[in-house]
C-alpha cells in the first residue's frame, strides 16, 4: 500500500509537469531558499511529513526544491505552517509582478 501511494504521487508529479505546472518541493535541506522561488504561472507545492520530510522518489520528481531559512534555536516548522509560508511568498510575488506593469 505505501508503495502504491508513492507511485501515485510520482505519477501525479509527472502529469502536472506535462500540463506545464512547476512542481516545487519543500525540503529543509534544499540549498535554494524560498525567496529565490519565482512565481510561476502554475505551480504545485509538495510537502512531506513532519517527521520524515519528502520521500526520495518524490523529491526526485520535483522540478525544484526550496527551503525556508530558519535562524535561532528552532530547527524546523510544522508542515502546515511551512506550507503556508511558501504559498504566501508565491502569492506576494505574483501580486508584485502584476503591479510591475509598464
């Protein structure tokens, strides 16, 4: 059953890519900070479990992996909070791009 779920996730990532949707994985070890993420026209944010993060096969299926830079004593964030932060960044970036007209 776990392998079937993983295969579905990988297939979904490939399907999204065929539809020109950028698949962005949120991973604490990714070298690219979320601030570097441009707001693509269509994107899908993939988050893993709080305890294990993204599975390797799902990481490999992503177009881009981003992390949330964290300073201080906290090593990681709740997965819902982390996802919300990245989605907020994307929304804010899109608003900024749409207001940068000629």
